[in-house]
C-alpha cells in the first residue's frame, strides 16, 4: 500500500506508511547501483504547475492537460515506475490520474474527484482509493482497479471517505475510511470486497480509521482512534480482524496514525499523545508503549513508522505552538532524535515520507529559509540534505523510492 494523503485539521498533506519493492537477490557486485526517485510538484513563476519526478536529481515533468500534482511512487520488481496523482482537465475538473513509465492514465469519474492511496499487486494490478462528488456535492468512496471504477456503499446524504487500500495475497480488496452519520459525526469503517464493515463501537461518540496493513497470513490491522469527551476523551486503538485493541485509556488524549507489521507478526503503531506543554511522539510494539524524546512545547503531526533490521524509525512534523508556520521535519531512529531543519538554513520544513533501504534512511520533503521565499524540493539521506530545485520557484517533494540493482 502506498498512502498519499496526510490528514490534518488545517491542510491535507501527503501522508504516509509505505513500502517499496526492491530486488532481494544476493549480489556478487560490491558496488550495486542505487537509483533514487522522488515525486512531487513544481510551481514556476510562468504559471506552470505540474507533477514531476526526479531520478537521481534529474527532473522529468509528467504529461497532463493543465494543473497536476504527484503524490506517490512505486517501483516494481520489473522496474516499472508507477506514480499516482491528480490533474485538472480543460473544464477545471479535478481527476485522479496515474502514470506508468511516464504515460498518463486518467481515471474515469463523473464529477470532481480525488485519489488518496495506491496499491500495486505482485501481478501489477493497479488499485487506487479515493472519493468523488455526486450531484449533491456529497463525497462518495470509490476505488479504481486498472482504471475501472468501483463505487462503495455509504450514507447517501453525508460525506464518506476512502483513505487507504490494500489487497491480500488471495485477492481480497480492503479499503479503510470514515463515514459520517446523520449527526455528521465520523465513524470508522472499512470495505472488504465492497461490503461495508463498521468499526464504530457502542458508547463511542466518534471514531477514525487511518491506515491498514494486511499481513502475509491474511490478518488485517487498522489503526485509528476513538473519542468520547464525556467519559474517556480520545484514545488510540487498532483493530485486528475487526477486534478492537486499546492502546491507551484517554488520559492523556492519544491517537494512532500508522501501522507496520513485521514478517514475524510484531505490530508497530506510531501515534501521539496530547500533553503539556507539548505533544509527545510515541509508538506501540505489540501494545507496549515507547515514548520518544520530544522538544517540550511542540505539536506533533503525522507520525509515521517503519521497521528495518530490528530498528524502529518514526518520522513526524513538529510545529511551534506560537506560530503554525514554523515547522520542523524530524525523525527518530530508536531512541535517537534527528532534527532535519537544524543546520539546513530552514525555518520551515516538511518530512513527507521515510523509508529505509540497506540501512540508509531516506526522507522526502520540502524546506524554505523564510515565509517570503519559495519552497525547495529536497530529500535527506541519513540526515544529509540534497536539494532537487534551486529555490527560484516553489517545489514540493511528496514521496520517495529507492531501487538498487547490480
């Protein structure tokens, strides 16, 4: 699964717990070739607003009619490059699109629509989850398989979202999202082969489902939170095969954001606790909480988790409590924290995605030295920043993939 949206109360940032294909064969070459792919958007002063990808620093603008943006990338074992995003057509209608090796495939949709996640199977079937507006401007959950749209069941009068998608080894399609009830309160749901399953519990005011993972043996894990302000507040939870597991009791308020399950079946979930004077980044390993070093008074946003070589990596965005425009891109390797903003001539930085390949930590993001200056698309390798643009126009790096070959 490749998740391509980050949900916040202010903006939609692009998201996400993501894995990349690579050749696992043993190499006799001591110097394998490493190709680094980054996707995002450029916003040039001449009005060009286009989806773009960079391969080893070289930019390639993706074909589209008008405005476009790229959110996620997936490299298959056969070196096919899939990129997911959106474009506006000639009528200024937003349409989901994906590119395969640079060729654009616009997904069918009756109205304004959006794509939130992409999943490529081992047989190269392309699944994309998202929403489209109906005639009453109500958001409806949908997914596309190889370009064919499937509309999911939902409340006909309230917004419903499909946030994430995965496909099991036996071909079951699972989509996770939120459905607003008649009181306009969000309730966690998922769909299995288009059949809706509610995760919302009795006695809970609202609930959210954020991410999904299907293990090799077919177990389903969904991360999220539950809220009831009159009793327990907000508590972090996850569901395994529809059975709820409480990660916190609501004191302090907490939420779980992303889930990662190892081949051995260990469940890792990243989240945050709302504390004073600032938030605390945490993760749970099989329900046992680990508190990560914090910056004291900062807010924590979009924590994401990755596990490699028996090490736990968590990336997040830290926000100054007195100025939401002052943001820091940070990550933790085990108990060690790294601030990617320090020493990089930036007072504003976003880290959008973290992966680990051959013990190297790669993160895609964007930085700028001041509010009045354009964003520069960047990536970090083991904390060292590489700029993909020169800062003369705004550019954003949304996702990263690394491919090694002999």
